[in-house]
C-alpha cells in the first residue's frame, strides 16, 4: 500500500521546501513535485509542515527507583512519544545482572511492547577487567553507547580511572561514552548535613547538588576524553557553566558534544519551592534563570547538539488512581518523599511534551529556526547515535517516520493532551501554537489527530552502528 503526502512544506535539518512524499511499504520511496501515483492513498498536507519523526536520545521506561518504578513502561511511554511526534526513543539498560549480555537480554524482554522504534544505551555502572573484556560484544548486540556517572557514590558511580579506561575501550571499538556529570562526593556531604539540620523540602534536592559539581565534573571528563583521544557526550546539561565548558572544549578541537532537556530551559529552583515542588525533582536539578538563558544560547548557537528529555515520570500522588486506557492506575511516586527530599523519586515526564513545547517556545519565539529544531530533536540524535539516515531524515530510503505538523494549531497544553502515564504535566495550561496532526511510523499512521492507531509491540529494536560521527 502506498501513501502520497501532497503539498506539505518539508522541513529538514538543512532546508525547507514544498514537495510531495511517496511512501511505499515502510520507506520513503520518492520526494518530488506533483507526484502522481495510481492507487496511492493521498494525504493532503497543504498548509502543513512535514518533519522527520522525532528521535529522543534519552528516555527511561520501566525504571525501578526508590522502591517504586517510573510510571511509563515501554508501551505507555512510547505511545506518549508518538502523540508528541517522536517515533524513535533510546532507553537505558540497567547493569543489574552479572554480565552485560544478561542485562541487555532482560531489558529486551521489557522493551518488546514498545509502540515506536527503540534502542538502548548501556549504563556502565561497574567496571573491572571481566566487564571491560565484554564491552566490545555490545556492538554485536547493536548497543554502541555507554553511560557513566560521576555521582551516586557506591551505586552507579565509576571512579575517574575507570571512566578513563572506559573511554579508551569506547575509542577502540567505535563506541561513545555518555556522561552524567555531578560531583558525587560533594552531594554525599551536603545531603548528610542537610538531613542532620532537618532540611526535608524539595528545594534541598537542588541545594545539595550544586551546579559547580556539574561544571567541574564535565570539564574533568572532557579532560579525560582528551587524554584518551575519545569522543564524549554530556547528557542532560543543566548549568550555564557546562555550556561554557563545552564551548571551551569544542573550541580546542575536543570530540565532545552535549544534550540538554526542556526542563532545564524553563524551570528553576523557584519551582522546587512551590507547595507541589516535588513535581520538579530530577537529577541533575533545575537551576536558575541565568542557567536557562545560557542553555538556550547553547542550543541556538550550536554549542549543544541535541535536546532529549530524560523522560522518567512518576505520579505526583501515587495513592490516587488515574484512568489510563479506561482502567484505573496508581503507581507510588513523589509522595514517597513527602517528609524527606532524598526519598522523592528523581525524574520528570517529558517524552511527549518535547516537540510541542519546543516548537512554540523555540520556533514560535524566533529563538530557533524550524531547521535547527529538526536538527536538535531528530537529525542530530540520529546521527550521533548511529541511526542516520534510516532515522532523522526525509530522503528516499529512509524509514517513513513522518510527522505532519500543523503550525497553526492552538492548544491549551497539559496532562489531558500529553498521554504520559502520570497525574501531572510540567507545562499545565501553557498556550501552544503548533502540534502534530498525523504521525507515521515506518509508513503506518499511528496517531491521527487525537486518535491512537498504534499498538504495543509494533516498535522495532534498532541495532545501532559503531563509528558514528562526532558533530
Ligand atoms: O532524575 C532523573 N533524571 N532520573 C533519571 C536518571 C538519570 O540520571 O538520568
Ligand atoms: Zn543521568
Ligand atoms: Zn537519564
């Protein structure tokens, strides 16, 4: 069955132009003017924009934390992604089993109900010679990226020497190390002191995880990457100083790249001081208006390459069910930390919000061109993570992951529109202009206006190529 999408304005990372797109099977087969194809289903896209499906490089689904689990699993989270125009997500494999292989195998079982295409990064949260020897085998499993942490002492953190060794392994195997940059020692000290002093409210989450820790850890890792002559990708950039460090490193020719997330562009510690401040608790924390502005400069000016979400939602009140697909669902969430900020599950919803929120606030405000928007949210993540041009592109031969975007559609955004399986939305009541109208996954329309046509299990695992470029 062929689908002919006619008279839309194609928006790629490089240019915008009016054209028709022919989809045959799962692929884009032709792009051109006045295409006529007998028997094709015609979709009129006059007045609409045609974007490559969003690629979210940083998503957590079905992630256990603090005695509960994040509230989107691989079906509900990918359904929310689709409603927001994202057709590929990259999740994380927790290194919870003796070997990397077993951890990846267990993750596959959880992930197979995904409704959009998906891949995973490997959390490298332990390191010894045996583990090091197993790293190259990840390539055969289609996993080419390793996330390391300089925080979460005694749980997820790797010592600098092991990060340095991991960088060299990655370099030798065409893989990419991703860094969660915070200073674990400072966090441990400040958290213990805050608790002794009786500070229990959400704002102390930010006060015990200072921006300088993120800044020095980012620079420390850039220096390790330079020494190892390896590429490095800084995840969830949240602090102005991280942008400064990334700019500094890139100006010196280091192979370093960065990602931020919408929450760090809009929210501040003031939000943590609200009565419902637990909704904004994530790690690293949201910071100040000056940090928001510098991060916007980074994404607009080219220092930062991608905008992911770090989607990791929890209920605000997990004792009160919501209706999801007609059934009541309640999952313990932020209320677990009502009396102690260290017990608030860390993470925010966002996978479905990313494109609508960034379109209005970025493209609508003139901060980003539509092409830069596509680069940040689709093409660059596809390139950096070894999926391009199958994903992130509108060219013949690419997967027909296509968003028909209505740039005039006005909505009052919030939990009712976002489809994330939680009881709140960070952008409740925001007036947006520009929303996905139809979303295609490999040629199948899975979202049509407000209608869900997708299915659990229709997403495909995407094995990724090593040796992806440094942008
Ligand atoms: O609060 C967050 N971001 N939770 C997810 C884990 C992480 O470090 O990305
Ligand atoms: Zn992280
Ligand atoms: Zn994360």
